[in-house]
């Protein structure tokens, strides 16, 4: 495994550090390279007209800067920010695009929506064309 995609969620600050550290530990055992990915999920179209002008562009720039800072903090040279129709789909598409050998991502305790719709982690695990390592938090 040489290419490791680390999917993070900047909206949830908890868990990104342990996910990155786990991916670095895995990469260290096999001389792998990490790519950090954050997916910006779309805002429902009915909400967009009521949003202040420029808010979406500003949020995207803030996400890009936060991801780059996190990558710099951990010495990860490759960072990607993608906007997509859903986090799981975008993670899977990007993993295929870079020919990732492994996807590392967080999992959290499911809420009602996850029981009904399924979680991002479960969708990635079910549909990935490479190995997936799901990081559970100590308090999860």
C-alpha cells in the first residue's frame, strides 16, 4: 500500500488528529504517502437564496486554509478539497482518481439519520475498490 487517502471532516474537529496519526503509522510501516481530503457537502438549493452574498465562497476558502494548516502541521504534502453530491461518493471518486491503495477515515456514534440513511464510513466500506481502515474514537 503506497497511496493512502485520509478523509477528514473539518466541520467536526474531534477525530481528525487521531485519524491522521493512524494513517501516518500505517504509512510508516510501508513507506506510503498520504493525501488529505476534505469534502464540502452541497448546501440545499432552497437555503442558498437566503444566505449572505459570498458566504459559500468564503466558507470554501476557510476550509481550504484549515485543511492546508492541518496538512502542514502533520507534514502531509498533498491536500485536496472537493465539493460533491455527498461525502461518501466524493471520497470514493477521489480514491479512484488517485488510485489509492487504502482509505483511512473516522467513524462516529450513529444518530437517527445514520440508522436510516447509513453513515459515510459504512458507504465507503461497502463500495470502495481498495482497503478501508475505519478509525473509532476512544470515547465512541
